[in-house]
C-alpha cells in the first residue's frame, strides 16, 4: 500500500457528520430507549426513542 493510499484512507475516516445530515447505516442493536447503528465512521450512531417514537 502506498503512502498516498494510506493518507486518503485516513482522511476519509476523519469526516465530520453535521446535525441534520442524512447518513445510511446498519442496525447493530435495539434497546428499549435507543437504536444503535454502524454508520461506517469512528463511532456508532445512536437514535434516541424520542426521535423514532
């Protein structure tokens, strides 16, 4: 793997998600008060019950 490829991968992994932005993901856990999603970023997405009630 070249350094440029590694640099590109690093830049892609550091993208910022802004409030209101629509992203896609895969549900990885459903709890009583929230849904946890793998959205392909550094941390998982969480949708609180008040948002999907």
